[in-house]
């Protein structure tokens, strides 16, 4: 049974059971520590868990259940000054989030709230929140992305729907939000994706209109819509339906295309039949080969499920190293000689980092082995999961276990400020968008000044 030693550190054996069972084990160990620390410090358990020490305790609890996957010292959980020092050391690290979202004021589809509710198991900042769509609109987005995390820059994205009233944001709203945030900040903090929709009425003209607003890149959704069945699914390699759109995109000079792949809901074989097959990665190689002048960023790294890994998938990975669709994607650069392909981590990291961090480490190892660390991009899919700080912290601390490194020839991730993690967290996206990261990683703008003041207040609290 996992527990604590006499010094307050966690002890226990690694587990590879179901994500739900392991989450309960982590929660049980964490609860013991939170109870002990709340009595010691005189603050409530909830207050302790929302601190940097509480986050450190969470990673210690995860290590107790899953084995040593997160680099964390027991002192960070028991000493708030030690936790604050660890956070201070990396607060200026350049972080470019390749996938962020919010919904407009008219959006009313509540199914998206299930993601935020799921995140309450892992994101301690959401404890006690009554989740509503108002938690996912513009104001909370700015607060959670830029004020409550170390994110320096972010790409804002949307998703289409057959009913125009059910888009998260329309292209004009995405570009307007970019302008609003950058104007307020006084620097380039926000980037914008424009959605293109093959097969729909006027979609080619839509690319031309969107290009006039100068988005930073494009977003395509082959299954047609996040929810249910769409009338307009499409394949990336459809020469008649889709290639005319690639031609217009190439002519616009805005040559990065983000493609939603994977992330299928439970029961998708019934709910999305036959469209769910458009989420598979098998149409990527031909499109990437035929359009070398375009960069294709595969959102979610084609991770098949919109839920944490099943025990069946975990067992298969532990035996063979295979991860459905992720492994197929990772083989493509070498197998097809593709150099214009990138893998992005939005939702895939959030869904696996805590529910089964060995599996998450396997995903990272697989992608880096196939793409090289230079073409794996950081993304969080926030604010669906609340502030991305918990994901940033988890990635900084994660290491691929030595047994997996040996068994599957995975390279280590290294320290939080090492070459691999710096590249994935921001350097690769900066190169893709042709920008120079701000000096010291943090823009000296209004948002930077506000965050510095906020940190000063917390340091003296």
C-alpha cells in the first residue's frame, strides 16, 4: 500500500492498472498528505492543494502509485519556500501553447463542459468550481492562459459545426480576439488559426476572405464537427475536394495547417458512424508528400481516444510499445520521407499525464523517436482543462522511465530547462512561425508587468 515515510515523502510500488483505479490511488495518497499539511500549516486541505506545495505533493503521490516519473523533491511539498523557489527558477521559460480555446458569448453547447469536469481530477486549481460555459469565455481565457500560467504566447483555435450557431468562435472572432489581446498587452502574445471547411458552400471563397484578415495559420477538422455526425467530413488526400483549398492556402503565403486528428469520444463507432474514420491518420502521408510547400501540424498527435488510456491499451503498450494511431503517425516521417509534418500535444498530454504517466511517457518517447524533438509541439487544449499551469509543471518534471528507454529505445527527456523540453515547450513553435522568443522568455509588456506584481504579492502572502 502506498503511503508516507517518516520524512513526509511518499513510498509505494508502481502501478499499471486502469486509469480510474490509479487516479483513486493517487487521490488517496495525496489526501493523507494534504490532511497532515493542513494541520501543520493551519490552512484548509483545499487551500494547501491549490498552492505550489500542493502541486508538488500531487506529483509525489503520482510517483508513489506509478513509479518515479516526475522529478520532484519532498521538500517542495512540505516547505512552501522551496516550492516557490522551484517555480521562480522557471517562470521566465519561453512557452508557446499551440492549441487554446474559448467560446463566444452565444455558444450554448454544454457537452464541452465534460472536459473541464474531467480535469478536476488533476487540476487542483479547479477544486470546488461549479463549471459553466461562462468559465470558458474570453475573460477567464485571458486570466487562465496568461495570468495563471507560465504561457508566453498562444495560438487560438476553433472548430466548425454544421449549424453556424454552434461554432466555438468564427474566424472573424478569432482574429478580433488576437487583436484585442495583443493591443492590451502591447506585444505579440496571441496568434490566430482560421478554420477552413472543405465541401461546404462557398468554402474556397471563405479561405480568400479569411486570408485577408491575415491569420497566422489554418485549422482543418476532417470529421466535420466535434460533436455528432457532420454532413461534410473530408480526407486530407482528397485531390478533387480538398486540394483546391491547399492551393489557395499556398497562394495566401500562410502555409501552416493544423489538422485535428484522433480524440474520438467514447462510443464513437455508433455516435459518429461512419465519420469517425476520418479522424484516422492514414490520409496524412499523401497530402504531406503532395504539398511540400505546406507545413502540416497534427493536433492531438492523432491520439485516438478523448478519454484516458484503457487498461487494454496500457497492456498492449507495455508489451509492444504500440499506441493506437500515435505510433502510426510517428512512423510517417521516416517511412515516407516527410519533413513538413509536426505532432502537437493538445489534450493527449492532459488526458494521460496523470491518469497513466507511464503511458504518457510512452507517447512522448514514441513521438520524439519518430519526429525528433525538433518537430514535437507543446499544446494544452486549454481552457477546456482550466489553466494550463498544471500541464506545464507536469511536462517539466516528467521523465521517461529507464526500463521504457531500454525496452523501446526511447531517448530521455532531460531537465526542465534542457534542450528537448525547451524545444517542445516553445522553441519549435517559434521556428515554425518565424518569430524570435522574447529575451529571457518573457515579454516586457502589460501582461508581464501584471504577472510580476501578482507573483510579488504571492511571495509575501
